[in-house]
C-alpha cells in the first residue's frame, strides 16, 4: 500500500474557506478531515465525529470522564453515598485536561461545518468535565486550571443553541438564548487569569454581533411592521396614510391590552 499522500492532497486543494469536511471511514465510523497547508508542510488531519475524537476508549470507557465518574459512584457506594475524600490526582487531571482539549478542537471544526447539535453535545460534556475537575481535583492548581475558559465554552454553547433555533425559524427563542448567554458570561465569577478576561470580552462582542444578525433575520411582527410603515409615511409626508396607520396601531394595542 502506498503511503504517499500526493494524490489525496491534489484531489483536495487547500481552500481556507472550505478546509473541513465529513467523510465515512473504512471502519464505518463518520469522521472529520481538515486540510492543512503550512507552507512546506502539507497534510490532512482526521478525527472521529462521535465518541472520543481520537477513537480511543480509555479504561474501557467511551471517555475518560465516564471512567472517573464511575469511580466516584463506586466510592459513594462504598462509603454510604458520601464523596468526602474522593480526589483526582495529578495524572487523572492531566488525562481529563487532554480529553477536554480534544473535544474543544473538535467543536471548533464542527462550528465550521454548521453541525450545531454536536457542538452543543461536546460543549456540554466539557462543562461537566470542568465542574467535575473543579470539584474533585486534589491539587488547587488543577481545580482552577479550566476555570479561565468558561466564557469561551459558554459562548460556543450559546451560539450553537441559538443557531439551531434560527434553523427552526424560532428567532425569538434564538434571541432569548443569546441574551441569557451574555448575561451568564457577564455574571460568571471572575478568574484572575488573562485568558478569562480576553475570552469574556471576545465572547460578549461575538454574542452582541450575533444578536444583531438574528434581529436582521427575524420577520417583523404585525406591530413592528405597522410602526415601520408609519415612520415611512411620516418621513414622506403622506399624512393621510400615516393617520390610517396610527388608527391600525391603536386598534392592535387595544386588542392586545
């Protein structure tokens, strides 16, 4: 079997606007491929679409997080439902950090593919991982290691859920998700780390931009449409038309109120 990637690279010319795709693997597992062009280095990265991105099963489980959570349940059964004394050592935390990083890299590519449901799945798993490590890590530095990334993971989760709502033409639902996500990020406990402040500022700006985009896509309500027509009539000095529109708005408000 030839190990030369030239034919594959030639078949998929690098395009920075379309460098991610889904494929079906020979093992029957759906995968993501990323076309890479770094000057002299040309290549294709590949990761699984579901399960662990690297396809591994740590400790015989789908995820390392699943294994350590099952260990916690065993501990609770042994000690009368108490988790006091259960701790994740440095090696366990390192394994969980690595898993969280792999998921992060995958949902960054899933966003490009507009696969928002899987983005929600992966970001929610990382949220659980963050909380688990923060609660049970033995060392303080491990407990605090992931906390600085909360603004980012909250933002990506909120964006994905909002885009699902937009796809369902639930624009008000999308706006509610965006606004609640912004509020959640804005009130999240501060972490004394540069990454936290950078990501909070970046996330708030990105969500504000998304809110404007959703507002532009959302069809006007009957009241908003009448108000728009009224403004146009006034600006064009069509006063008779404006008077009729005011009457219609008054009837609508009385009917609603």
